C-alpha cells in the first residue's frame, strides 16, 4: 500500500504561522529597564564599614594569616543558639 500525499519540497504548513510570529516579536521588543529607589541607593551608601570595624577586621585577617587566630567555640555556639531561638 502506497500513501500519496503532498510531496512538495517547498511545502511547509507552519511557514505562515512562523512569519506571523516573527513579525509580532519584532514589534513588541522593548529595552529592559532598571529603576533603583532612593532608599535602595541610600542603603548602598551605608555599606561602608566604620573605621573601628575596619581596623578590627584587619586585626583578625593578620591573625588568620599568621596562624595565631583562635576560635572561641563556646561564644560561637551561644550565638548560634541565640540566632536559631529567635526564629
């Protein structure tokens, strides 16, 4: 049994639909925009650490680099427990 149908090499039933879709997408294309509120800009400016905090961080970095930094396990555990109890 031989089934004979349209065997055209240029026959594409979805061609018209694809062309319509391409035309619509070209019309709709817009540029993305980003708006940052004044509050967000203010919060970004507050990210700079204070001079006391910066010096403390530098001391810790030096201790870690030299291998002299010791972790206080009890204090760490207390802070973890306090954090999880707040939730």
